[in-house]
C-alpha cells in the first residue's frame, strides 16, 4: 500500500486541531439525530460547519465520493450516501466524517441509536465502541499491527458479533488514506512494528449477524449480506512517546447523546 509517512510532534499537534474541529462537526450532527431527520440534512450541517471554520470536508469528492459524510443506516456498514431517507425510531445510523485543516486530515465515525432501539442492537453499539478502545490500547511501540486487530477481534467475538474483513483502517496525514492498512482482525505479534510518529485511523466495523458484506450497485454502499445491522466507530490515533494518543474526540457527541 506504499510508503508510511511518520509524523513529527508539530504535525501531530496540527492533526489534533483537525480532530477537535471534526469532533465539533459530529456534535452538530448529533443534535439532529432523531426520527424525521433526513440523512441529507445531516450531511449539510456538517459540510457547512466544517467550511465555516476554514476547513475542508475530507470526503467530498474523495475518489469521487459525492458527499461530505458517509451515512450508513442499519444494515449499511459504511460508505452510504446522504439521501431523502428520514430516520425512523429504532434505526441506527453511522456518521463517518473527515476534516482537512491546514493540510492535515482527521477521520472519525460514530454510530447512534435513533429513539428506542432493540437491546441487542444497543449491545452491538456498545461492544463496537468498546472494541475501538481495546484496539487503541494496543497501539504502543511494544506491539505490532496484528496486536490491534487481534484485540478488537477477540473482544467482539467474545460477545457473539462478527468483524468485517473487506474494509480496514488506514494511515492518516496529509492524505486521508495513507499506508499502512489497519485491519480489525489479526494475530498477536504479526504485522509491521508500531513506531512513534505513526498516525492511524482505527475503525472497527462490526456486524450483529454474519461477517459477510456486499456492495450495492451504486459502487459505494457496503451492506451486510444477511441484512442484519452493523456498527462502526473510528478515531484517528497517533503513537507518541511509545503510547497511543487519540487525536479525534467523542467528547462533544457525549454532551448530546449517550446510550
Ligand atoms: Mg472515517
Ligand atoms: Mg477511516
């Protein structure tokens, strides 16, 4: 997948600013996550918020993607388009967004319940969010890439859910997607050594049912083959002083919605 660009401390500081602005864009969307809101309205609020703060939405026109937020409802895993679909009570919705500020990207995703959601689906959201932090905790210079995926996979499977294999996390920096790939499955002690200056998006995509996914005919939308729900949480994480530091944030989301 190409060369890995190690980041300096000042580049990582710049990315933290991108990550904070992205967190605030998520807050603006979180305010609108309720039955009746169209997914197009969610895209619009984030797009405007990011541009109003002197940044660029990273996803817009990325490989031709037509919007600023990937919006994935229920059985859609990732890469859904905004549309006229209005959220319904009982849905879950993944909002995946990126910000480029001063030339540096940040990337993060969060999956929300809409109104009253079945308990097993709330559990899917909780376990997926927790699995992200299980993975982040492994992002140390004592470890290799496989340790991150191993931790996520073990945690998720212990709770009876399944890990999507076809899509993975990635390096982040001056480009939204850089080397290396960051799988959400793997073997302990395998893969590249994790080093200071590495900045990666860790983004477990976890299914309630089977792990298989299919792509819709629009060439983007990925859904579960069994049409059971899927959850997705993502942070951009730097390794510095041997340890992980999260550059994106859910703190603004937590002010609006908890589950
Ligand atoms: Mg993302
Ligand atoms: Mg990503």
